[in-house]
C-alpha cells in the first residue's frame, strides 16, 4: 500500500502544480482590482445601490390616475392575499353597524353608541369602493360639491330640502351651506355669533358640534381659522357624517348617550347644539354636564332650536307653551349650577359663557365628580356630576391655564406641560419634539411632494403624541385627526391646548368613521405599541377601510416590526416601499411608504379596475 501511494506522488508533473499556482494568483489579482473601485462588478453594484436609493421613488406614484393602477398580484406570494369583501360592505362601519345596534337598549341612545364585533365576527377582507368612485374635489371646492358616485344617497336632498342642507344636481351633490336653524346659510349664522363670541381674533380656535348634520357649521368656520370636531350618530339621516368627511370637514360617528365623549376635559373653546334634539334636561342635566367637562373655562355654549324662541315655534314643534317654558328655565338652572352665564338671547339663538374659574361662580356646585382624572373617559359611563374647575390662586386666573391666541398657541408651551401634568415632558423636551417633527415632515415631503397640498385634505395621525406631526403640517390645505391610543401616554389635552383636534381610540377596534374618509394616514410607533395586544393584520385592514383609493400611508417604526407589517401589506393591494430613516441606514427605525391601489367592487365577489 505504501509503495502504491509513493508511486502516485512521483507521477504528478511540475506543469500541473504551476497551473494551479498561476490560477490562484490570477484570481487574487482580479479580486484586488475590483475592490479598488475600477472593476465592472463595482459599477454594477453602484448602479443597484443607486436604484434602491431611499429618496428615489420610481415605483410609487402619488398622483390620482385611476386608469393607470391595476390590481397587481405578486407572482410568488409569500404572504396571505386578502380578498375583497362583498359589495354589501361598501359602507361598513364595524362598531356602528345597524344590525348589531338593534340588539341594544334604546334608552339614553345606548344602541347608537359603539358596539364592536367580537374577534370571530371581524371581517378579514378589503372593503370595496362603490362603482364609479372618484377622487373628491380639492378643497375648497369640496366644501360645496361631492360626487354622487362616492356617497350615492339622496334621502337628505328630499328630507332637508327646505333647510338647504344638500341638493342633487346632475352627478354631484351641492351643499349650499344651510342648516335646520340657519336655512339662509352658515355664514350669516356665524356672523351673528361673532357679535358675542371673539371668533375673529384667534381667542376661539377649537369647537364642538353636537349632532352636526352634514357639518356646514364646521365647514364655514374653517375660513375663520376655527376647527370644529363634529359628530352625529349613524341613524336615519343617512350618511350625514360621510357627507361631512367627503366635503373635507372633520367629523366622526358619535352620540351623547351613556358613555363619556372621547375627548379630554377643557378641550373646546366653543360648543354648539343647532337643533341637535339632545334632551338637555334629561337625567338631571347629565348631557350638559358632559359638555361642561369638555368646555374650556371661559368657553361658549350656543343653543339654537328647541326650546329657544318657543313663543314663535311652539305650534310647529307640537308642544305647549308651558312645557317649552319649563324646559328653558330648567336648562338655565343647570347652566347656573355649571357656572355658566347667559350672555345673549335673540331670535333662535341663546349663548352661554362658562366662568374662567370657580371663584366667580354665583352658586357653589353640588354633585361634584369624585374621579381624580377627568381625561380618563374611554368606555367610561357618563355620570350626573359636575367636573370641578382646576384650582386657582386668584379670581382673575383662568383655571387650567390661559392660552395664547391662535396661531401663536400652536407652538406656545401648553399649560398641561408648563404645570408638569404630562409625565416625562418638560418645556424643553416639548420644543425638542417640535423640532424633531419638523424634520420628519420635511423628510416626508421629500418622499412625497404632494404632502401639504390639497391632494391630501383629510389626514390622520394614529399615534399623535404631543401633536408635533399635525403642527408641522398645519395648513389651510389640510386638517389632521390626532388620535391618542388609549394605551399610550394621555397627551390629548396637550393637542387641544395647541389649537388642534383629536380623539381617544383603541386600535384593536374599528374607528368611528365610514370607509374611504382619509387621504393620508400617518402612524409612528403604532405597531410596536400594539404588537403584543392585538393582531397587526386587523389594524392594517382597518387602515385600508378608512383610506381612500389612491390614498397614502406613512409608517414609522422599528425595522423588525416594519418587516412584519410590509409582509402583511403585500397582500392588501398596497404598493409599498421600505426606506431608511432620514438620518441614514444605521438608524434602526425605518419608514414604510404606501399608496393604496385604485379598485372598486362589482356585483359579484370579484373586483374591477376603473375602465
């Protein structure tokens, strides 16, 4: 055996050894040459890197172009492909569906409140747009016109014809700006309010419209730099909130019932009921007490409609003079208990003003609420009690803190922060947060140059924090619904003190709006916040439901979470691109940019592009 191996070694030629050594040297030199930056392979790598530059978006188009966007099915699907829902779900609102609502008591409007489906009844499909759906008119034209195909319901044009709510003309709805108590137009109505309320000078910025109809009051306040949060139930006034949002006016589905409103205390500078039909004297004045909770010290409450001007309308309202007189007196008694003063009553309008602190109250309040946190309201029962004023040191001090006039209010240090009421936030960190969000929004605008234009009118921030995103985006072209998750730090009071609007919400549930009501959705840290609390798929499907066709999404989160989200989104008819943080690829936080494809439902279970 030994002799055989030795003989094999002696047979190997020097030539073969030389060839092996030569090849090794050749490949070593070739590798060194390419690494030096002069090789062809390096230029190819450079071109690939250039094509994947974070700021180059050759495959995302943010313009509306219904005919250009087809339904793209991935050739090798790695994730679940979500199918379209049946066409009957075109206007699906998960937590305000009529069939489920009818299972609940009508007492105190409980059946019109939020009643979300259990896990086993949730839809896991994509809610379709109606046939012929079109991009809404740009603001401010959208205030006055809505495409019929987008909200194909004519009942209000008949029911509210004499009140000038809405008219049907050809293939569009026209909104003349009228309302039940202002058939001649919201402008004239607001002009009368300004004779008492300092709307023009920036003192009044945030407003609440209870029982808003199609939100014409809020629509016409916007040109006076006042932003209103309007709400109405999903009821027999078909699609009234949907009309409001289609017009580009802030609104949600909501009702004054048995649960507290999803807003913090001292949120609104002004609130109104314009023939809202809320029984203000019921339950010992509980609904007025809830309005008082969310009304800022020094704020105004407007009542137009029953029982005001009952001497003129008692026959029209089919009520007796004595009944209406007693109701008005009872409202005024409750107002006095709340430390409100009637400032004006003429014709159909009465205006009350809340005192700036408890020291100026004529009567000592009774039934004071015992809760230590008047901002902890999510699914909390409304109580017949009065929210106490924050303490003051003198009779001239505004309880809770005085606010700057808008727009200075937007960046002034909010009283809740100045008083140390927000854990971990100081005046310095607040200013740093503002700088950070200006930087982030500038980066978003480099990615999508349509941000800040009328292309994205209705904007949502799913995790608003201190409101920095909305403040940096502030413009007459758009408005932002600042959502503070119920499991996050409670900062919504700060948002309102800045002169912005928002709402509490739990993203494990459906949002209180119709499908296709937002043009741009922003979410920073939402999926990290919720990844161990509910299914990320459910959150993404809810985002898809409320996003308009060809709307955009900007998500900001840790890279591991973003990869999970991107995989789910790949089956949702979204065009997506994951890009680096604006500070570079070494930052673990990434940005996912999305454009929702245009598609509509059809009579069968299939879907169709716009032809």
